[in-house]
């Protein structure tokens, strides 16, 4: 989330996020909330909610509205909107009913095609969600949707089917809930048998944020670390990990371990990678200039006698500690390029989000963003900066309150031999 390779303040990035993948020429694609209009940090466009759109009974008008939405996405370098939501109104107290269309599958499907078709006409893509049977907001991580195959196909999947077969979607998000004991994010019958084999879907499938999965064959206990069975079911993308977290497996998932144990094949991983790359080839990102936004950015120092706060030497101390609050001074004796690593905690659940700017001599050097860590301290690798010899007065500026910063580490990047 808020990845520096894509538009600031958006919900996620995927594709060429690591330096290795980016070096192959794979760009980072961008997605942003939400079903009722584009939302970024500090900026949002409010569209009528899904229920109001369906109540219009006017798919032509809805398509025109969402064509403008697609144009707005395109202008902001967003490749896919995280919406619309297309589940069925099953109960009046469902907290997500506002973004879903109707209790009628055909009406919902007609408006879903109009919405996603409009986004496509405008130059971007929409992500239909939550696949499938997300019938309530409370306990949505655990509630098992026990349902017959006939009802699933004729009622709860019909809207998704209509949008897929109309060719207006290339991105789809699975739900948090299990269906007859198998969590949606690792449900092979949903993601492969029906979606791809029967309906002919050729786009990508992503999880909802911090979803859980269970064994694709046996079912059983669920875990957010079980990316093995997510990949086996042909759910291509796990949303989300810390920025640069995939490089260091920050979520401690079981993908690499499962390949070594023979429980996941390289071919299954390649299949997911192919799906992701094919989407990128069909998205606006492929038209944009391939620019490494994570290249080292230059920041000017001030003279050594202008240190304002507790002083830390970049060569001797290695880390700038924020023991006494939100201010500290960094002293640099040897100019060079440095990778920024932070140690942070946020005493909320992972459904909460917080942001803090790190300002150097009055200019924003880096943005720290995280979901709740339940108070646990975590380490994030952030961007690269160029620092001259001199002094940098660092101040933490809260954007969304809550993050505690223990230290910022500046790790020097060795110079490459010519």
C-alpha cells in the first residue's frame, strides 16, 4: 500500500515491485479504492452507491457515468479500480449492501456489465468483488457460506458470470469467507473450474486485503500464510504485504518452503506470473514510461553547526533512534546512496491504517505507511536516497496518527564497479 512505484496514496501495487523484476522491464501496476469512486490519500471522488445505480434501471446512463470514472483512473495512472462490488443483497443488515446492486441476479449483472464496461471504455479496468457469497460484513473472515451448487450458480455467481462473459473485466477479487468449508481465496472450484475453465476468464485474481486460505483439497484450518494453496487454486495475487515485503517474505508465507518440499510446483507459480504479466500488457501501465521511482533521490544537507536535535552519526551509529519523540539529527561524513529501513509499530488491528512523513530539513524524504501490527514491532525496507556530507534535521509528521517509530536505519549502497 502507498508504494512509491505507483500513484501516491493508492491501495496497492503489483507486478514489477522488486528491483530484480523491475530490471526485467516489468512495470508496477496500480489499483485504488473503491466501488463508489476513486479514493486516494487526501482525495476522493464520490459516485452514487451501487444500490442507487441499480435502482435507476438505466444501464446506458450507468455506463456513461463509469466511462468518466475510467477516464479519471487513466489520468491518475491507476490501472484497476477495486470495484464494483457485485454480490447479492441477501439480508438487509449486510454492511456492504450499499456497494452491491440488488437482490436480483439479472439486474445486478446488467448494471455490473454497464459499470465495468464504462471503466473499460474510459481506458482502465474495474475489479469485480467479492467472489463469492459475501453475504454479511460481521465475522466475514470466518462465516461459512453453506449453500447448494444450484443456488450458488443461479443466484450468487450469476452477476460475476455476466461480467466475465461480457469481456468487461480483467481483474477479480476473492472474498474473505469460506464456502462450504473452503476459503474463497484458495477455492479451486471457484477460481479455476468455474471462473477460468467454464467461463473462459483470462484475467487475474487477487485476494482481499490480508485474506486467509486453507488447503485447496482437504480444507481444514485457515491461515494468511498459506499462499501455497492460493497459488494452487489459481488465485494469482496476495494482497497485501509490506512495501518491499515480497523480497524478504515479511509475512513468512509458505510459498518457497512448499516448492522445496514438492507441495507446489514452479509451473503453478509460472502460471500465476503469466496471468499477472498478461494483465499488465492489457492495462494502461504498459503505455507509461518505465521510470524507476525508487532511484536514489537527492537531499541537501545544512552546515554541521546547524544540528537541532539529538545527533546520530550515519557511519558510527548506523541508526537514528527516536527515543525522545519525533525529532533527531543525522550527521553524514561520507556522501553516498543509502537504503532507508525503518522499525515501526502500530497498536491497531490490520484493518486500520496509519501514515507518517519523515521530513529532512523541511522536505519530505520518505513516507512510512502500515496497517495495524497489533503493537508488534516490524521492519520495513523503503526507498533509496542520496545524501551529501553534512547534517539532516529529521522530523516525523503524522498524516494518519498511530505509527510509533523506534529507529530509521540508513544502509549505504556499495558503489558499482565500472
